[in-house]
C-alpha cells in the first residue's frame, strides 16, 4: 500500500465548527494536507437552518477539504483503514452519552492514525467541570483519544484523571488562532455594530439553569434591561448559544431595540461591543480576549455555579445589569488568576503548538520538536538564556524587559547584572581584571544573548567582545539619542554625563548584532549615524496591564507634569501655564520628578506642589494615579533629540485617567490617534487647549476614554512580551 496520510476532523456538535475551523486551515496551509472532514448524521439533524453546513462547505472550498458524511461505522472503518497514517481530531469526545458518536468513532480508528480530543470550552467535561456537570456525570470522564489537548496546565484541569496526564498537552484554545502561513481569518467579520451597543449572550439550553424558573428570570431581566436602554435611545444585542439556540427555537418575541446576533463566533466583531453579559459560558472569554468588559449572570438563589468565574463582576438582578451597561469600564474587573493567565496566551504560540504536533503525526516533519508551554515541562536548556546588563533598575529596564519577561518565563530566563564587577588580583592590570571577570560571568551563566539596556560603561566593551567570540548574540537597547544629547532638552549635569559616555555607547552599538530601539524616528537617526546593518524598532515601547485600566471621572482641578530633568521643556510652556492659572484661580500645578521650577513658577506658592520622583516604575504609576490630575502635559522643545522620543507620557497619563496636551511633534504623532489627545505647536494653541479642557469635564472624559480604549487594544503587556520574544527568537535562530 502506498503512503496515504489523513488530516481528519470529526464534526458532531454545531459548536465543533468554531473549535475545529482554525486547525482545518492550519492543516491545509501549514502542514500541506487536504483536510478530511467527517460529518455525523447527528450534526446534519441539529443544523436545521443549514447555517453550519454552509460554513463547512465554504471551508471545504477554501482548503480543498473533502466532506465525508458518515453513513455507518462499518463504512467509516473501511474508509479510515485506507489511510496509512495521520491524525483524527474531535472537539466533543468523551465516554458520556451525549458524546457517544464521536467516542465510538475514535475507538474504531485504526491504531496507525493518531486520535486527538480537544477541550471545547472553559468549563468542559473531563477537564474543568462545574457543580452541574459533576452532579449529572460524576467528577471525571474517560477519553478514547491518544492525545488530549487543553487550555491550561494540567494542574488547573481539576477533573482530568491522573492516568490521562501523560497524554495531555497544554496547547491553548484553538479559537484564538487568527492566521496561518497563507491567510488571515478576520476578513469576514461584521463591522456594522454600533460601538456603544452592548451584547447579552444566552445559553438557556444548559443544564446549569436548573429548570424554567431561572430561564424565565434571565429573559425577564434581559427584557427589563432592553426596555431601560430603549428609553435612552440605545440598542442591545442578543446572541443565542450556537448549539442551544433557545431564543430562536422558542420563537421568543424580542423588543424592537434588540439586535439578534446569530453568526458564527469567528464572524462576530467582538471588539465593537461596549460590554457583554452572560451566564457562565466560554463566550465570556471571547469578550475578554477582545478587551470587552464582561459580567457573569447568576440567579439570586445561587443555584447556577459561578465559582470558576469569580474573577468577573456579578449580575443577579436587572439593577446590576443596568449599572454595568452605564459604566462597564468602572465596574469590570478581572484577576491575574492562573486560569486567565493560561487561557489568554499568545496566538502564535498556540498555532505553533498545534502545527508542530500535527506535522509530527502526519510525518511531514520528523525534526520538529514540540515546545511544551508549562514551565515544569520545559528544561532550562530549552529556554533562551539572557544576560541582561543595565546601570540600575531604571524605568526603561523595567518597562522594556523585566515586565515582558514575566509573561514569557516559560520561554526565557535572565540574569541581571549592573557591572562586570570591581574585584582584582594582585599584579593584574584593570583590563586583565575585567577580562577575567567577563569570562567568569559568561562561563558560569552560559547565555544565548547579551542585552545591554542603555549601558554606557567601558567594562561592557570587553564583555561584548567575549560574547561575540563565543557566538553569543549581542543586543544594544536604546530609547534616546544617548550619544548625541541636546543641551536644549537636558539639564547641564545630565547633558555632560551623556557627552562623556557617548564614545562608549557608539562603540557598543556598532559592535552589537542587533540594535533594538523604541521608535521609527530613532531607528532612522541610528541608521544615519551608526550605519548599523541590523536596527529594529518595536511597535510598542511602553505596555500596560489592561486589567488595571479603569475609567474614572473623579479628578482634581490640577495640571500636572512628570519628568526626570527636562526643565527646559517645561519652561517652554510655563508662560501659558501661568496665564491660564491666573484665569482659573481654583486650579493648581503639580510636578513629579527632578525638574527645577523657575522663579516664575515658584511664585505660584501654595498652588505649586513638587513631588519627588519614584524610581520604582510601578510605584511611580501608583503615585501618578493617586494624584487625580485632570490634565497632564507633554511639552517638548523642537529638536533632533526630542523627535526620537516615544509617547510614554501620554500612555501613562491616559491609564491614570488624565487628559493629555502635547507638543505637535513626532513622538505624539506615531501611535497616538488624533481623538485621544490635544496637540499644540504654538503658545496660542496651548492656551486654547488648556481653556477647553479646564472648562469642559466631558471633553476630558472623552479624551481619556478614547485613549484608554486604544491603549488597551494596542499596547497590552501581552503584546509587548510577544514582540520581545519574537525578536529574541529570530536572533537566536539566525
């Protein structure tokens, strides 16, 4: 028999399509196998509208897949026996009666074909079961498959049997995969939803509702919410469960302001919704991963088990729902619990996990090595080992590396040093002592990469050279024109310090394998000055924990500014500040940092507050948030040095509920949308901007809200950690 490989998928429940679809695309595009999709008669019976069969047919056209409707298990066995090897995947398989069909299919599959069961939801039988699951099915179930792929580390899958641990892979939710090597999946998303609309998702068919009383209660509260929103001239979306379809099957009469959303999940523009409410369901994770504030619903008798969704705000009555609809961002909270951290992982890593496994099982790549995602399963030698060198634990170091490394600790490990050391042996020259210390550092840690973060001391020159000799990649990270400082933008001491260290900085840059910088403007300046062949700028310089962004309107009448030095930048707008403070005597000025106020500003007396800087970055952000400023300013003198800066101040201000006025220069053009801050290029424009914000609380609210939404979508901690890891991985591979 000639080799005939199967890349197979069993479709039984309607919701299987959503879970299997990304892997069908991966099989066609990344593995190079035409998918073979087995369709059960139960699936066809359940799909009364023919919606999901149409989706499968469209998928078959896209991927050249074969759709095979199962007539009998005997015929199916004969069909499967015609394949020599490969894999067969089910998204709804267990030894429970509702999964009997797929369980039998996997049991009869020839042993030369590897079988895989996927976790199809957050609370899922055999993986993580709620009280209602356990009441009906017991505390665990069996699987027929050779491999079991889930969303979280096995120690968090409380209902996974111990004997199943050896065949369990923590690969992540397939629904997060949005692209293959050949295509992006988001092209058919419906973008027609009004951004202010919320969505309520019903899964009223679920056994967790414990009878008609809770079903009726949920719908009654939904109708009351819809009625309230209608009185405000607003619409509300209702999404039936793709399998249960309760509100459609029962032909529920819906109010006129209710928009029914019944497309497959992958065609829903989740990001467009202002908030989402649902009883416990995996749809809550669709909302959260798209940064939509989510609330979980529970009956007042607490018969519905929400213990595994305790990280979400709770609705038990219509007043809870209305309060959430009015102020979703101020109510929505979540936790950094282990489940959430595991579920919300990098799409590229999930895609890589499945691509490698499926390629291995189909014999398409015998050299592929699976990368487990659990730190306990990943040996130290498999991680990228990073020697991180910085003069101190500065904000730049914390923002650029230490914080991102926390999110990819299963992929990288690092050692931080601030110098090569100071010890010397008798008779050694300074150079000989440093060479010995450098060798000891390298030999004891054996790094894959040396990263120098704004480092400017001579001891690093020998360390860098030794790394190059040993084939260790060298990265220099820079976020300012450190080697060409501006006396106009820096205090005298800071300027002289930069000038003194400029030759060392340039030497370290030119001898590095990669220069990693913070902005496109800085990368251009570096290219001109250093002629370095490998300069990379990151899309994200400063990232944020999106869980800590909470919109608030409780602000003080304060104009504020933060900075280390940069007194000249502040002086460029001080006359305007004094003028508007004179016109608004109930407003004041606060400065956080090391800048020295001029005599003019000092004349403000009690209306000027000077606050020392916080070197610890998290402490600084907490301080800034606690001051409750209304307006934060980002003045910059127009020069080459300032043109290369990043938009960090705007991000910090916005996350702390502060509206931003900034100089109309490159740092606040790149990555800062026009409806998120006010840009000024003259004294009159600064005065006009101050006047507008000081007299309009709603304008302050709008700027902050717009900024927070954009920042949450574009500058998350997760996204920066992926950016950093991809950079390092590519460097090490090359």
